[in-house]
C-alpha cells in the first residue's frame, strides 16, 4: 500500500493551478458587493456548501478579512453551486468577505480545480503566487505577500 502525504502538493496533483500563470479571464457573479481587486493581493477560496473542510475555513477567512483587509488583502469565496443553494447557506454561516458563483467563464474549469477546498493568492500584477489548502495559510504568509 502506498501512503500519500497530506499537503498542498497532493491536492495540486488533482488541481491544475500553475504558479506564475495569470489569473484566467472570468465572469464571477458576486452575491452582494463586488470585490475591488485592483492593486490588492487577492485570496480566492474555492469552496462548496457540502464540503465540511470548506465550512471549517470560513471563520479563519472572516478573521483574515477583518485583520488584513485594510492592509490590501481581498478575499473572494467562489462556489460552483447556484445562487439558490449558496444564498441560504450564507444566512446560516455568514462570510464577511466577497462571495461569488461561477459565470460562463468558470475559474474552476480554467484552473482545473477538482479537489476542495482549495485556495490561491493572486498578486497585484494578476499572477498566481501561491496555491494550496486554506488550512495551510498563515498570518506570516499573508504578511509576506502583502509586503511584496
């Protein structure tokens, strides 16, 4: 029996995100205020209502939104589910950061996201600079990306 380590590299086996690649064109449909991403570091969290680890990440993402939003961090939670599914969920477990559902130009498809939860950081130039599990994100990582 082969044992696989549990870390972002393993999830990257399933997900096709490439460090250094530009964020693909997309048409996210925001459920509420649109996220202003120009000149910001953007954390995109790919999640689903049925995904327990995704739900467990939400309080930490809310904390980072509060802690680092004024310093230039924008967080966007992106789901492939419909507005009909996501809206009631947000009433039970609010996300204080921007939430969106996929449009016809799906980021999930363009980036090859197949395993959830998954997160990427996009720098001010629009390039993907980090990928992995939301549980691996630390304050230090965020601060280092904001300093660049």
